[in-house]
């Protein structure tokens, strides 16, 4: 013992180690696993029903099992505020709701009728929702959407995260994360774009699942079991767990709707946090010509007449594009000159047998084709700009671009027009398209 | 000699101390006061740091073996020396409180959301206490050991953040009054080179070693500027939301979703930095304390510090919000006073030392 004290005296850091060993190690060993005390939410749905927030959580639950399948459950809760709804969800789960690993946030059109920024602000600043989380709008209740997503994952191994990740990288003009939304929201024009994925009943255009799903009207306590006073509801995977949404609906014998997810690159324009308009794939194509981010677009040229083709339909794939923009004032009017260099490949030819024999190499291009491509690009851009001007939504961030490039003149011009909202309608777009074989 | 550190260790100490309180919440606070022009406030305040460093070299050159306390005492008397050291003592105490609270909130949010405040208190206090007891040389060796790891991680973080680069920050968009307001409210987070004066007699410094200091500190300055630049370019108008700059610049992007939580690099870096910076501040504070109460040994000094620190934290007098409010509103005046007194004192000493030369 004496030797021990001598050692301690000579090396006081040992005392620190003993202190740690006594106080911290036992606590760490006794403490339950994080997965026991925390529910890992991979997607969150936000909705509003009769002045109450409805939060739906797609939650990963770690149960020991002998298969390699991941188990997800859906939990829904309501509250006057989001914090109340999340607290109720926590009670329902018997775990703390952890949003650290949430990749997708889904908002319903109901909620998009009002400013969604305060809700997202709360989730990001207080509830630790990552800002890299992709924001998606949908036409149905988020609860139903989440059920669909869960089933889609179970049936086809297609998850929302992968779909949105692909869209954000290859389809959309910008990334549609919460951060991107908030940047647009706090910009002078207060405009953002978010992804839009509607659920529709039985078309052949969407991604289907085999299982019918219940809507709010049809469920009445069977699809999602209401849990008394808390107002919280649970659903499940349908794999035998209690509170399973699909299991409940089947046992009650009700007919559910057959839904399909439409993922064709549509987006929603959000202004001041509210939905203003939908933009479809055609408008998005026009918008994408202003960004070198998205490649792989296909240009379909009808009625091509040149030295090799007569009334042929040609499809060109854009492999690469280089965009240069110049912002200047001409006679006091803002002019945006966009130079687009396209590197294309001929991918598909719909022409006569003789014509196909003559010219079908990938690098084929003629003056007539160049003119057609230029015409198509310009008409797509014009279509997109018209929509944004009509809605007074400066999605192209023209005001900011001009402010950066010509600050003094933009300030003067703003005084004339009154508001940044009006700016886009005064911008003259000049587009120069150069096409090269790739 | 055993209590001294080499010029290289001194340079690393200064270089790592330059990151204190500047890489987490400060970029966001600067954006709130003066938008992306916060980067110019950073440059201005870094220039102040360089001026303090230059003054340190001048004093060290004139008085190579004396402590700063001895020099003040010699030329201005014991009362002025004690008064100046009381100011430094309070200054370092609030610096520790600020750094401790900012680090705590960072780790609380990023890693240990369920862990109690007191656990952090004891973990940090243990390291500060043991570092002070082991002495400056042990701290110096620790600094040398972790330096390249920390700097390497910082560069890696900046490199990763380039993947999220969006657009050039919008500069010169704030009225001039905002600059001055920003300079004042953020001044307390700077002035880290004051530590060098307190440790003056414990750093072995030859004339040619000044370059070494500028080399190491230059690397820190470049890293700081790059972090602020990337932060403002990535977040733009939403910079005010992001309170953990160094982590946020690499984690916000959906591009990294599949790679998992990359901020582990930032977490480890901040962890080592916080421990080292708190140890240095604590050592400087104890030095001030021992100069004021010369009969107290280092053990009693650190025990007094620990007791006061625990009492302040336990009484909830100072927490994250109050310490930031104090730093922005009150400690700015304190920093101005110290940053003004120091050049005046330095000028006086150099004048006196020249007069004494035959």
C-alpha cells in the first residue's frame, strides 16, 4: 500500500486514471445502448390537420433477428406545435426521437398552404434535423406517403433516399435540401424550389406497390391505431408486429387504394415558405439549360430535313454542357446573356431504311440539326422563364446575379421598379447556343 | 530550465491558440453583425493579433530573461504590475469560460446530446488541472505531438468543404458602422497572443526564431481565412443558423450522405484543440495568480482555480448564452482596455530600456 501511494505521488496522472475508472467506466458499462434509448428516424413527414401539426416518423428499430432485413415502423403523432407532436411521438415510441440520421423530410400540400419555414426552422435549429436532408412535397397526407415508401422499400428495395439523391444529382436544377430551401427563403426574392413526388391512384406512369393502402377516410382506427389521449398513432411494417398499419387494414376487410409514386422530376415553387406553383419536367428542362450541373438531357428533334434525312426524328443526348452568363444593363434594362455550349451524341434515329443506312453515327450533326437544337433549347428556356415571370418567382436568382455583377445599377433599377419580385419580368434574356458533336 | 519551452513549442502554442473561440460560433456571430463582410473583421482582428505578436518580440528582445511582471514592476511599480495582472487574470478566466461553454455546446450537439454538463466539467477540469500540474514543458510537448495531426485535419476539412462550394460570398454589402460594431463585439474572441507575454520568461527565443513564429502562425491565419471564406460561400444568407462552423461546412451537403458522418474529423480536431487551448489558458491564468500571490504554490493555485470554476459553473451564473452575451457586449470593453494598455506599456518599456543602455 505504501508503495502504491509512493507511485501515486510520483505520477499524479495515475490518480486521474483511477478517478476515471471509478466514476466513468461503470457509468459507461451500465448505460443502455443508444439504440435502446433513441429511435433513429430516417424520414420525417410534416402535415397539418385542423390547426394541428401531424408528424409521421419512418423509424428504424434495431431488434435482434436472424435475418438480414432492416425493420422500419411508422409512427404518427399530432400536436398544437411541432415540439408537442415530437414529444408525443417519443412517448409513443418509448424512446427519444433522434433526427440526426434523417435523410428526407416530406411536407404535404396542406402544410404548404402556409409558411413552412418556421416548422423547418424548429426542426433544424432545435430538433437537430440535418440541413442536408432532402425536402419533398407531396399531394397526399404524409402518413399515407410514408406507408407507401415503407412498402416500396420492403417490396422493391427502392428507398426514398436513393430516389431523391438521384434526382438531386442528375435531374434537378439545384439540390433540394432544407439548406437550399432556407437559402432561397432568406434571399431577397424569398423563392425556392423543392422536389415534388405525388402519389396517384392506378396510372401506369408511376412506381407501383402491390399492397393497397388506406386513406384517412377509409382507415377509422384500423390502419393506424389511435392511442387515446395522446393523439399519437402507430403503424407497422405488416410483418406481424402489433399496430401494423397494413395488417390492421386487411383484418378489418376494408378495400384500400392502389397507389403509384410519380417520380418524373417535378418540383414545386415555394415563395415566402408557401407553395406557388408546380413545375413539370418540361419547365425543368428549360431551367436546366442555365445550369451545367445536370447533364444527360435528351433532345428530340422532329421533322429534321437536311442533306441526309427527310422528315426524320432524331434524338440527341447532351453529354456535356458549358454555360457562361453575363449580366449587364443595356439602355437601363437588365440583359442576361447566356452562352450555352452543348456537346451532343446522336442516339436514336427514326427515319427510312435508306437514310438509316447512310447516316447513323453518333457524331452526326448538320447545320439543320444545329438550328433545330438551338430552336428547341430557346423554346424550352422561354417556356420556363414565362412561368417564373407569371408567378413572380425569381427561381433563376436573376436579381442576385445582377446585384453581384452590377451592384450600383441594380440598386438604381430596384428603386424604379420597387421590389425584387418585379425584377425578373424586366430582364431580357439573350441565349446563344453552340452545338458540337461529342 | 526545466520550466521553459523551446521557440518551436512557443510558436505552436501561439499558432494553435489562434483558433480559440474562432472556428465554431464566431463566423455565425460575425455574419449576424456584418454579413459576409465578417471576413474583413476577421482580417482586421488578426492584424491586431499580429501587432501584439510583434510587440512581444520587441519586449522579448529588450528583456530576454525577465518576466513581464518583473518588467512592469521594475519600471512602473508593484501596484501597476498587480493591477495589470488582475486584469489579465479576469480576462483569461472569461476566455476559459467562453471556450469551455462553446466547446461543451459543440460536443453536446454533435456527439453527447444526453450527457450532463457536469460530466464535461469534470473531464475538462481534469485535463486542465493535470496539464498545469505537469508544467509548461509537458504542455509544450503535447502541443508538438498533436500539431501536425490538428493542422492536417483542418486542411482536410477545408478540402472536403470545397465539394460544397456554391458561390463567392457577397462582400461589401454592410454599412461601415456595422464593421466597427462587429470589430468591437468580436474583439474579446481575439487577443490570444497576450498569453505569450505572461509566459515570456518561459519561452526560449533567439532573434532568428521570430520567423518560426510567423511560419506557424501564418499557417493558422490561412486556415482561419479559408474556413470563414468557405463558411460564407456555402451558407450565404443562412450563415446565422450554423453555430458549429467547422463541422457544418462538411456535413451540410447531401453529397456526403452516403459517406456517413464526416464531421467525426471536425469533432476529433476540436476535441484536441479545446483540451490544449484550455490547458494553455489555465496555465496562463495560474501564472497570473501566482504573480499576484507569490507565496502560493502551483498546487494551491490550481485548487483555488478549480474551486472557483466549479462554483461559477454550478451556480449557473455563466452558461453558454450568458457567456456569449458577456463576450459580445461587456468583455469587448475589457479587451479594448487590455489591448490599449499593452501597447502603451510596451512602448514605455522599450523607451526605458533604450535609455538605460550606455
